């Protein structure tokens, strides 16, 4: 481990920053795009059943966001610590943290499954299910919840490998699961005539397979091995997970709450409104996956070099990602704005769904490029252990701004208030991110 760790340290602290980030970002971008594509494929195939099924998947997404929040909490919390410790050449602490994050996430996943199945119906109603959507939501969510332990621990493995600079192994595990899900969806939904339950079973099977592949990938190359003997749930390690992972759980947890409120607000205008907003959420998630993947390629570079006190390389990587991401999202926004009706109609050929989805998509695309600054600032602050700033910023887009706006705007603007809420929230988050991040960047410039 010490020899391979030394080689990794040399690579992460000497290779030209743009080339290093690109080499690490390509596998993570592929992972993010494939994952987002399979979520979109789920929405597409379910959309061929009926509008209620499309809405049910959108409603269930908030629970999946909570499961992901737990996985990212332990994955980012342990991964950030691991990258800094590897940068400081403290390999023993890195090994203990890897196992601690993994087993804590699996235990929490089992708890979520148990609690979710015990209270399935009230949970679906709380999430915004109407009487017509409820049977589909119960069928889909009841099956998907079985995969919670595998999803949480898979996200931990994925992020730990990525923070070690071994993103290719993480990509293999995630991609195999996603491709399997895409293949199983039409087979189980249409060939075996399982309807929305078929989509849920394909998701569950793919998650278990992805988990098994990631366990196998963990034994490859320079990855830190997961061993129960290294499971160290001591206060010192748990505190580091909280510091490094709290922005993620705030971000994902508030995203889940925001989705619930969005579905409830859209539900006042019918099932088609819920389905339309659900489709737009998937589309924007797919577009943003490029920037998130690029940012995830930057995070191990940031963690290693910050731990090694090479602050100039941290700043160089940050601004390189900002420039590239802004150009990409600006192009996507222009193209998406022009062809918004056609894009939404791919998922559901329902005039009411298309009308709502087109307006909402165009609103979100207006402010989409601003999200690059918010995403990269949040990732950097989280990685360099600035928990207060990172938590505030991670809470902004789907919490501090979105939640009040989704409660206020529809009262005065009706359905248009629902459709434009995310765009207004993104603008406010961008303005907040500037004063939170600029002082940190200036401090690194002085120290560098």
C-alpha cells in the first residue's frame, strides 16, 4: 500500500492539472451520463404505460434521493478524508476510514428498507400521490426499497475509488449496473407484461449487480481494500465523516424534500403536471451529469493537492473546470430551449404533459449555466474541509431558496410559479456562492 500510495501521490501532485483532471473526469463523466441515462430510460419506458406510472416514478424519486443522500454522506465523508490522508501519506488512517464508511452505509441502508416497507402507504401519500397514482407508487417503491443497502454501500465504494484517483474501477461497476437496467426495463415491462413493477425489479437487480461488481473492483489495482477488521466506528472517524459528508446529506436530503413539495404543488394541477415536472427533472439531471462528473474528476486532485499544501494546483483545477463547464452548459441550454417540446415528447406523448414540461424546461435552461459555479464551489469547499460554507451552499439550491419559493410562487403565479421555481432558486444560489467561495480562493492564492 505504501509503495502504490507513493506512486499515486507523485502522479496527483506533479502531472499538469488540466490533463490530470481530464484523465480522472472521463470515467466519472461516463459513469454520471450512463447513470442519468438509465434514469431517463426508466422514465421513458414507464411513460409508455400511462401518465400515472410516469408520475409514480417521479414521486418515488424523492425516496431514492434520501437513499442516495445516505450513500453520498458516507461516501463523500470518508472519501474526502481518504484523499487528504493519502495526500499527507497517512495510509493507515485511510484504510480504516474506507471500511468504516462502507459498513456504516450498509447498516443504514438496512434500516431504511425496514422502515420504508413498514410505512409504505403513508410514505407514498406523504410524497404527493393522488388516489390514481397511489397503486403505481406503492408497487414501484415497495420493490425499489429492497435495494437500499446495496445502493448506499455502492455509492460509498464508488466515491472512495474516485477520491483515490481510481475512477475507472468505479466507472466499471456503475456502468454495468446501468446498462443492465436499460436492458431489463423493456424486457420486464413489455415482454413479461409486468408493468411498473417490471421497472422496479430491473432497478433492484441492476443495483445488486452493480454492488457485486464494485466489491470485485475494490480488489483490483491500487484501491484500498474493504475489511471488517478495519471497521473503526470511533468518534474521531465519525466526526470526519460528518464534516466531509454533511454537505452531501443536506443537499440530497433537501432535494428529496424539494421533490415532495414540487409534486404536491404540481399535483394541484393534475397528474399531467406531476409527470411533466418529473420529466424535466430527469432531463436537467442528465445535462448536469457532465458538470458533476467533471467536478468529481476535480475532487481527488483538490483533496490530494490541498493535503499536500499545493494550493496553486487546487485553484488552477477549479478555474479550468469552471470555464469548460460554462461553455458546455451554455451550448446545451441554447439547443434545449429551441427543441424543448420535442425533447419532452420523447418521454410522454400527452399534450398536457408536453405543455407543462416545455415551459418548465425552458425556465430551467435559462439559468442552467450558472449551476457550474454553484456545483464546483460546493465540491471544492466540501473537499478542503470547509463544512459550514459547504453546508450553506449545498442547502441553498434545493432548500434555502427552493422550499420557500415553491410555497410562495404558485400562490401568486399558479402553475407558472411551479414551472419557474427552480430557475429562480438557481439564480439565488449563484449569487450566494460568490461571497462564500471568493474569500477561500483568495486565501489559497495568498498561501500559495
